[in-house]
């Protein structure tokens, strides 16, 4: 049996994304603000992605005034996700912030239902229930460790899930015929403009650029905005969409594991049980939905 390289690329891309909390937490420990980290991160991402796009001589075919604006607005969801996700980490343990952000899975299903009128299958409803049960365990509510944590952190975490789900939903609908690298570069352009507008007051505090802020921003940028899309762009066409979604969920245990080992955050066995339930639910949704789709197809063709 020949090994599918796409699986390896997607696993690597998702794993890289799982390391972003380390750099965000590092930046906060140095005393940098949410605005400072986001501004430098976006500038680095903008420079790197446009450099890749121009060096690769990516096609600009299919672009027009309307869809350039649409792509850039879709990119704003990345900027908002970054702001809310790191904002959540300012107040909560990284392991809890990523669990909250991972609620994008069921929020995305709800968005499909509202905007595309695609009613969730019974297996999808079951997976949503399982995800919520997983969150109950993974958030450590039973140990009471959740009490005393600022509400602001939870609001930011859930908002990051909504904006990430919005990004995934709209990026699959906007200018899909345009070259992936060109789209990514335009998205990060929209995202950078939004971050500069929201954190205008922080712009003067970034310069002169300190080494610790640069290190933090390079880490967050590479592991969050540059390497994952690069590996996904290579790997995604080689595997089915459902399998790609299951593989990207490795980001959850990687992020929690890195928070536990590198950031020395306490992760209880019950939290690991919750994380495992969330992963099983994602797998069940993707595989179960595909199974029912194939079964329906066979039913139609056999009659």
C-alpha cells in the first residue's frame, strides 16, 4: 500500500498550528500587549506570504475589484480569530483557550444550516452533542479549576471559535477559482489592515522593534499564518475533504500537549478524556456523513 504524502503534509501543517499558544504566551510573559503581538505578526505574515506568492509567480487570473474586496473581508476573519484567540490566552490557560476555539467545528455546522440550508444529518447532531460533552470534561469544570478565571477570557475564546468558523465557511465560498497563494496573500492583507485599524494606538509602541517582540511575532507568524497554509496547500489536494478535516484536528492534542510540556500547564486525565471525546466526535461526523452519503448514492444507483 502506497503512503499518501498528503496525510503527512496535513498532519505537519496542523501540528505547527498547535504550537502557536507557546509563542503567544511567551509574548505576554515578556509584557507585550495583544496589539503589539498582532501588529508585528501580521506584518511578518504579510511580507512572507506575498514573497512566496511573487517568487512562485502565482496567477492573478480571475481577480476583479469585487472579489479582491471579498477575499480581503474574508481575511479579516483571520485577524479577528488571532485577536480573540490570543486575547483568550491572556486570561486563561492555553489548553482551555484552544478547547474554546475548537468549538468552530459545531459552529461551522450551524452556519452551513443557516446560510446554505444544509440541515445537519443525525450523525452530525450526535457529534455536536459529543463535542459539548468533551468540552465539559476538557474545561476542568468538575475540579472547580474554572472558577475564578476571568469571564473576558471565555468570551474571547468563544468569539475566536465564531470568527474561525466564519473564516472557514466564507473562504470556501469566495473566489475559489483564484490561485490559493494569491488568495492567502490578499486575505492576510485584509487581516493586516483590520489589525492596524483596531490597534492604531499600539502602532507607535512597536518601534523601535525589540528582539523579544520580534522572536515572539516570528514564532506566532510562522506557526500560525505561514507554515500551516503552506503544508495544507500541498497536502489538501491529495486527500478527501473529510479526511483532511479529521487530520487537522490533531492540532487540539498537540496544542494541549505543548501547553503541558513547554508551558508547564497542569492537564488532568479528565481533560485528556474530554479532548479524546472531541476528537472522536470530529472523526464520527466526517466518516459518518461520508458513509451515509455513499449509502444514499448506492441506493439511488441500484434502483
